[in-house]
C-alpha cells in the first residue's frame, strides 16, 4: 500500500472518530420561569452581590456548570433537576422548589439548610442582601432553544 493511501485511510479514520464518538453532551435547560418577579429586593444590587458572592461557582449559561450548577431559570425550578450536573443526594431527594423561601434559607446558610450540601459558600446573614440576590435570580429568564428532530 502506498504511503499516500495510508495517509488517506488515517484521515478518514480520524474524521469518523471526530464525527461519532467525540460528540459533546448537549447542555441541559430548565423550563422557563413561571413565577412573577420577586420584588422584595433590589435586583440591580443583587446582581452585584451575585457577581461577588456567587459568580465564582455559578454561571448563567446552560452547559457551563462550574463548582455549582448554572442558574438560568432557577427561580421556581425544582431543586437538582439538571441532568448535566451532579447534585448532592440530599438536594436530589429534598423535593424543594427554588422560590423565595427556599432560596432565602439556602443562601442564608447552605450547610445548615442542607447538611450534605455541596455548596461551600460562606453564610449570608444579611436578609436585605439575600432578598436582593433572590430578586436578581428571579430576573434570570431564558427560553430553551428549539431542538429540531433529525428523523
């Protein structure tokens, strides 16, 4: 077999590998938020607090989980629902929905609220700051992309 044909075959083989076995898992999305905006806090201030206190571990874009899951459409969503993030067993079995009450409790002190929590943030004792963060989280709303069926 000539050297040219060997290179052709290896190129074809590489292309097959790239097109088949190396597909990236598509990001998981939460359903659109149905709860009204949370207005007992200042969402603009909450955005600043979020960047400082939460942004190190949480992203806002589906598929970009860091130490913590992405938080787009978190407000009103069931806890531990993203398939592309590994949650603690306690959170998976909690039955929680991320509304103002559960978010306030969790943000105040995650380890106290959920003893096996993976969230290792410092407690946020200031109720006004928590309300601001919750107000900001309630604004994070995006529709899931339309996925066309290849059939």
